[in-house]
C-alpha cells in the first residue's frame, strides 16, 4: 500500500512525496486521514513569513479513521476503547510532562517539547495531515471523536478550538465580562462560542462579510465592520460605545497582525487583559511604547499551543453544542490533496474562512 504526503520546502511551493506505508510498530496507530484543515500558521509559512528556509510538513488540524492498530493499542488517551474504523483526532505535538511548565499545568510552554519529523523522507513518513495517512506515536495524545461530531468539525477542535479554550481558561474570562475578539476566523469563531457558553458579552471585529455573518451566528452580541470604521481610533470609540466608557475587560487578538495587538492594548480597559495568540510571524514587527501597558496596568498573556488534554475538552464541547452553532459551515472550501496549493492560495487571499484538505477526494 502506497501513500502520498505534501511537503512545503519554501514559500508558495508544495511538493508531493509518495512512499510505501510502513508496518505499524507496537504502540503506534495508523490513521487514514479524513480531513486536514488549513490553519493560519500554515498560511504564514506559505506566505514566507514564518519558518522560512527550513520547510514544513503542513497539516496539524486533522481527523482520521483508524486503519491499523499497533500491538498493545486498545484505548484512546481518555481510556475509551477503540477499534479499526473509529474516528480519531490526535494532538499534533508532544510535551515532556516533567519540566517546570508541564508540572504546573502550562504544557503549552513545555521546555522540552519532543521533536517532530522535519521531512517526510524520514520513516514512518506520514506524520502530518496533508497526507493520505497519519501515524500516531506511542506517547502522542489522541481521542475518539464523539459520534455526533463530523470529521470537518473534529479537525478544527485541534489547534484552533483547543487553543482558544485554553486562552479563555488561562485568562479567567467569564460571566459578565465583555470580550472583544479581533478576527472572526477559525480561532475567533470558536472563542466566541465558548465565551458565550460562559456568559461573556462578545464584540467581534472583522472586515469580511462572511466572517462578520459567522461571528453573529457563533454568538457575537455585536460586530464591528473594519470597512465602516477604518481608523483604529474610530474602532476604539465604537468598542467603548458598546462596552461602556471604561472599555472591554478583555481583548483576544487572533487577527495575526502587529497592529491588532497595539489596538488591543489601546482599547482594553485599564487593568484589563489582552490575550495574544495571533501574531506568530517574527518578520511582522511594529514600533511599540511599553508605557501603553504600564500606564494602564494592562495584563498581557501571550501563548501558543495548549495542554494536550484540552483537545478532549474541545471535542466534548463540540458534542454538546453541535446543533447550537453552524460548525459545519466553518470549513467553507474543500480540496483534494492534489489541490492543496490552491487551498493555501485561497486562504492567503482570504477568499475562504477555513479551507480543508480531504485526501479521500484524490
Ligand atoms: Zn494550527
Ligand atoms: Zn514539559
């Protein structure tokens, strides 16, 4: 049996590699990939803003079906029995569980993360999602997908949803708070739904019609259209009209541009909280006066990733809210693996909210 996997050696370049699918070693699990979403981080690499020069194996928001179980594998990481054919969502990274951050619950900042596979030539080749197959390593966390959660929705639980779940928990955003979400993409929409479930009042900012419509469907109480308020100070004024004159209690930055972070510091109330998740590209910089934070006593919590067990929390949340929000609309463009480059291009041009690769389509 042969399989195919994509590799991104440089910006705007995608190669496909074909290999024999290796035997499944004891403790490993082999998935047939059902869906792998295009995450914002992959779009940053595609544009050459992030990890340029090293290349990457794209695809980490994925869901698959168990093709083969290695010897000794009979349960998922929550202890649920599993069998061939079951649908699975794997956590795409591995942490040490021993360092100072892991033992205090901040696994996302693990000091000794276990290395991933830098190139598909290394066996067992299939270790990323833009691929026909995916190997789950023995110590990798994975969960059976609840029956009422479709593949596409389960795929977005990984990364996007788990990350904002963790961010809102870590920031303690809860009942009666006003939260501004900058950016109504995958992360932003998941954050809105979770925040609403906690009794948070949500104000969403974006500049694309379909994204603004999604924001309202995913629980935003108010939306601010950037086209209608093109200047940062106008948006800030509008936010204060909606939140009250002190400003919002918290701002979640998932727009991925430095200006949005500056704007978050400007609009949050004195003593408020800025959750910084979107800016991941070193090449994107901005001039910055630290006094913006000091003189308002602003708390900034910046983070990437999430504790691995948050994927289980995310899947359970989806299972409970699957009928309440239009999760199935989140992936608005589906592509066969062979057209993954087009999926990345369309994502870069923001012509789609969340593109998905479905290797079963070819
Ligand atoms: Zn991601
Ligand atoms: Zn660790």
